[in-house]
C-alpha cells in the first residue's frame, strides 16, 4: 500500500505512459472522472482496473505497460479509473467513482469499447474499492452485467485482520503502521468496521464469481483468506490462489518474481473461462 510518507515506494516499478492509451472523461459522482483505456483489436469484455496505493497514492496511468499486456493476453479492454484520493476525498468518494465507472461501462461499453460485459478487478486498496462498488451496484439492482471479479491482495477489513495487526514494523512493501496510517486517511477510525467501509462485514450474497489472489508473505493474507471464505459461504463462486513467499503488491514489483507471471496467467485463464461461458469454479 505504500509508506506513511505519501510517496511512491521503492520496491514497486514505475512504468512509462503508453501512446496507445486513450482517456475518456465521464460524469462522476464528484465531477469529471477520467477513465484510461488500454485495448487491442480483439475485445471480448471490459475490465475495470482499480489501482492500489492505500487510497491516497497512485493514478490511472502508472501501469500502462502492464495493463496493455494484460489487455492483449486476456482479450479485454482494460479501463483504469482515476478515482479521487484520500485524505482530500475520504470514504465514500473513491467508491462512488468506481460505481460511476462501472455504470458507464455497462451503458456505453458496447458502443465505445466493443463489449458490454464487465469484469471488475483491483489490487490492494483497489480490490477493496472494487468489492464495495459491486456491493453498491448489487443493492441498486445493477450488478447483472458484471460477469466476475479479479481481486488481488485486497484490504477487506479496514480495522485490520490478525495477520495485518500482528505483522509489525517489518516493511516488505508495507507494514502494520503503514496499514493503520492509510486506514485513518481513508475513513474515521470509528467507521472502520462498518459494512460499507469494510466489505468483510457486509452481506456478500448475490455477487459474481471471483478469483482472490495473495502472497503468503503479505500482512493482508488474512483479508484474502477470510474474504474468499465469506464470499463462497454467501453462495457465490470463489477461487483462492496463494503465492508461496510472495509479498504484498507482488504483481507490481520493480524486480519481478516468478509468482507474478504465474498469477497473471491464472487470472487470464479465469477471465477466459468467464467470457467463454464456462464454469469459473
């Protein structure tokens, strides 16, 4: 999620912006909202990407190379949402922006990008926002067009699960103090266990099939373990993929590890099964 200095962290790679990306500015809950699109010629679905960064760091244009490769491999149009950041825009601003982005894809995806089928994906704080956005759309009766969710090492309990609380000061990308710092930026502490802030405590019924990925050397490991179990117990299809020895943000490390490629291939296979109409569990 980053460090408490509110600067981009050393272990994560920085990518040049792609000339192939296009920006769509739509009407968001808080004003104009930018969606950054990376796609090839063969588009079977729209993949909403919500970046990580502790709700306070990051932009939609920082992973262009990786997201463009993913778009070609999975045959989707990747749409990265430039959601509003804390602390200037605390909860629920970012969730509202993600809801606006998904709603735009449902309505305009076929005409603008070649498909109205939507898969929602996110990493770290982005996975948290993706989960809350799907819950909001479900409650409005607007989730039917979302075919699946691809959620990587998410924060599903903002008050911190045992693995996050007990991790300590050791920083392998992030640490317990970092997690607490960003959580307080995102929402007041007394709200951290509210179901609309921490999806782990929400009613999870009626959600699409999901793939949950996490490394075993991640303070947020329990978040993924608990959320995947609750997702499935609520009657939804869920797959759990653990990467032995992989740290937090292992999909975006400056020095890539083998677990990244393995995880991405698994995600591509998951998306392919979903878009091919095959069972995803």
